[in-house]
C-alpha cells in the first residue's frame, strides 16, 4: 500500500473521531431528554387520571345538590360544568399524545408493550403503510387466484393459497387492532369479518382433496379473483379518502365538513358500491352452492356445510354493515347541508 493511501486513512480516521465526539455528545443529550420525556409522560398521565377522578366527584356532588342551589351558586356550577366539559376535550387531545395501555387482545398477542403512536404523522404513516401492505397482498392474491383458476389445478398449490390468505387475514386483523388503538374509526364488523375470514381460510386449508372439493374450487378461485379486483378499487377509494382528509387537516375529526371532500367521496362510493354489492351476492351464491353440495352423494366432509355457513355469515354482515354505513353517510350529508342553509 502506498504512503499516500495510509495518510488518507489517518486523515479519514481523525475526521471520523471528531464526528464521533459530536455523536457522543448528541447521544448523551438524547438519552437525558428521553429519560426526562418518560418522567413527563408518567407525570402527565398521573395528573390527568387524578384530575378526571376529582372532576367526576365534583360533578356527582353537583348532581346530588342540584335542587338546593342559590342563584349565585347555580351560575358558579354552570360555569364549572362548562369548564369541566372543555377540560375533558383537552384530556382527550392530550391522551392522543401519551402512551395508552393496549387492549386485552394486543397484550395477549404482543405482550405488555405500548403500541400507541404519539404523533399524528406517525399515525398517518402507519395507516398508509397498512393500506400499502393490503394492496401488495391483494395483487399477489389476484395473480395467485388467476393462476389457480386458469393455468394450474393442484391441491398443493391451492393449500399454499389458502395458507397465504390465512396469514394475510391474521396480520391484517392485528394491524387493525393497532389502528383502532390509535383512534381509527374502523367498524367492529370489518375487524370481525377478518377474524371470520381467518376461520374460513383455515377450513378451506384442511378440506381434504376429493370430488366435492373440486366441484367447488373453480367457483372459489373465481370469487377470490373478483374479490381481489374489488379490493383494488376499495384501496384506491380508501387511500383517496386518507390523503384528502390529511390534506384538509381533519384526520381524526368526525365532523368532515369540506364540500369538496363530500363530492369526491360520493363519486367514489357511487362507483364502488355496485361492485361491493355484487361481491356480497357472490358470497351468498357461494353459501348456496356449498349448501347444495352438502347434500351431494359424495359429500362426507364437515368442511362443506361449515364453509357454507361462514359464507352466509360474511354475506349478512358485509351487506348489512355496508347498508348502515351508506345510510349513516347520507344522513350526515343531509344534516350538513341543512346546517349550511340555516
Ligand atoms: N376494512 C377496513 N377498514 C375500513 C373498512 C373495511 N372494509 N371500511 C372502512 N374502514 C375504515 C376507514 O379506512 C376509516 O378508517 P380511519 O378512521 O382510520 O380513517 C374508518 O373505517 C371509517 O370509515 P367510513 O367513513 O365508515 O367508511 P369509508 O368511507 O372509508 O368506506 C365503504 C366505506 C362502504 C367503501 C367501506 O366500508 C367498504 O369498502 N365496505 C365494504 C367491505 C366489504 O364488503 N368487503 C367485502 C367485499 S365482497
């Protein structure tokens, strides 16, 4: 090695040492601030808890004595009640920025760790990543079901497909619990729907190869292909909502008032909903086919009526919940329009 190369290395080393000294200082500051942050988090949590408890006691006392108040006391009580309501809102906002204990399911699966995302930007990033993850899995499912439907027909490949779906639904369910813990308004049914889908994938995975399985498999692969297509449409709609709400700065606020957003949402929904309903009726058709197959002379497997029942459950839950979501959105839009006119 030449002398020049060694000199370069020594210069480089000296520069790196200076950089390391700065890093050490920064890291020590970071450690101290992190410790301080934990102390402040704990202190804030304790004070919020204490304040909430005391406010509750004050409200209870007001309630007990509401009939024995003088005029001046009534004014003071009214004023305090308004301020307490204001404080409750403030506590909620503070709570969004403090770690919260995870629910039973998350604690059971992940152990006693905090999954609270403390910054709005972190929550957005997690939701965005969840949507991207679903999209990648949907594309794989779409291709896989296409191959299974039109190119290859082996029980082994089908089993890999069912296993992949099982893994996907388990993962999505866990992520949805984390999203809900961080303030997402996902309806309970959609999470439950993914639990049921896990069960369905499990049943299909262990359904023994045989005549009845082959009578149903093409229909199931066609359904999976169609479902993946609908989920791609759903992805573009949900992602559009997420980005528009973020741009409006209203994420996490239930009162979405922007007219532009409403127009976009209704345009998206009007396009998406016929495909969703078609998917629901495909689920009902699967339930019907499986019901018929359960009376087939070669049918000895319990998986046939069981999966038929699960498809029926999925149809009922998805159809009713989607109707309720649409009804809720219509009444919200009407309310907002009439409020605007007033
Ligand atoms: N799965 C997971 N999350 C869902 C969801 C679903 N099916 N539907 C809504 N959400 C989430 C939204 O992303 C939003 O989350 P956020 O609070 O973190 O932003 C929250 O739930 C509230 O959404 P909401 O305003 O009620 O509905 P939307 O406008 O986002 O979507 C539909 C409405 C009808 C398009 C949607 O609920 C849907 O696609 N439902 C049909 C699903 C289905 O039937 N699948 C099977 C097809 S065969």
